[in-house]
C-alpha cells in the first residue's frame, strides 16, 4: 500500500501526491521539479547547485553531491506540495491505496462532492 496526500481546489481535478522518497527527484533534481510545476523550488535548487559547484573543493565534492541527491529525493515531493499550496490547493484527506488510480477512486468514494470536478476531464 502507498500513501497519497490529496490536494483540492474548487473547480479543479483533485491532485494526489505519493508520500516517500522520490527516485526521480533524486536523479533529475531541478528538472524533476520543473516537470511537476514547482517553479520556485526548481529555481532555488538550481541556484543552490550552482553555488555548491563553485565552492566545493575536489575532496568534498563527492560527499556534497551525494548529500544533495539524497536531500532532493527526500524532500522533492514536499517541495511539490508546497507549490500546490501556493497555487491555491488545500490539503485534503490522506488516502492509502495500491496505486494513484485506486487512490483517486477511494477518494471519490468518500468525497462524492468532488465528482463534479471530473465532469470536464478528458481521458
């Protein structure tokens, strides 16, 4: 079972974000954040990486790089959630399910008032 946080906004499809470590965020960093529309965190991570490249000594560069990769993986989804809050989404219930589709189905079972938001959704 995976845990998903839900983010709701009036007249918008609910957004589900999985909890836990993100391999994509760890490997692709600021590009992964851009893909998930987290513009401000992506810019901050990019700027921090540029600063670290400039100030890191050759002996410490490997440790710093590994630390940054781990931090991006650990906090990537949190940065996306923060961006969702800035775009006007509010936190909804936490949902446990096997995958994102099952989580959305479970959410809509509990919150039938959200079904109206899916009326304009194109598949």
